[in-house]
C-alpha cells in the first residue's frame, strides 16, 4: 500500500520512480494473490495451477529471497547441473517446498555452516532400477526425472524423531517457531 499511497499523494515523482512503484505494487499484488491461492488449495477449496517452468530458476529465486535472512557465515552452494531443468507443475508450491527446506537447513546449521542444493537429471528404465534406491522409484514410471537434494552440515536429526518428520505440523522448534514441513 505504501507505493500506491506515494503515487496517489505525490505528482512530482518522475516517470522512472512512478514505474518502479507500479512494478512493486504489481509484484505485491501477485504475491498476495498467490498466497490466497495457496491457502485455498491447502483448505481443499482451490485448484492447482500447473505451468511449465525452469526448476533451476526457481531454486535460484528462493536462494535470493533468503539471502537477507541469514548471516554471511552461512554459505549456500548451488550444484544445478544442466540448465534449463524444465518441468511442469505448481511453481509456487514447488518454490515453497524449496523455501521451507532451505530455511530448515539454515536453522539447522545455526550462525555458521554450509548448505548445498543439488539438482541432477536421472533416467529410470528397467536396466538401472537396481542401481537406484528402490524407495525413491517404487511408484515412478520409466522416464527422465530431476533429482533434488538439500544437504547441510548441521547436527542432523536424532533417530528417535526421524519417523515423525513428515507428520503434519511436526517441529523440533520451540512453540511458535515454525510448522515443520507443513
């Protein structure tokens, strides 16, 4: 709203500043609309908007979004392989997954550490199914896929809670500090 109020109240902003303010308003409105769509989808009242996009760009955007929120002592490495990594899916939801995973990795390493996000193309066919972790491919049809991994050098998850990490709203954080992988 601040940008809209400035446009309304000041006639002498100049064309370039006016364009920047309008761009900021459009971006904020798009973000608000996307958030509303995600909330509707989460409650079962929305629809999933699928589109074709580059997974590498989405990961890079997430890292850029998170840059101001972590210390310079946390290094984020990207090993994105061949570009582009074009997929079809719900871009905002996939971006949110990477945001959550990366933020969780940042929390795990604390004030200093290293996070690596890797992306590689994987081809699954009847000849290599034994070489690939069966748990990862049990429901996949032969074809080409992208495999993503997020690594950090934090302390890890103790065995006693590993079975719970995919439970909705499970978190090891203090109350009010997160929603786990929800």
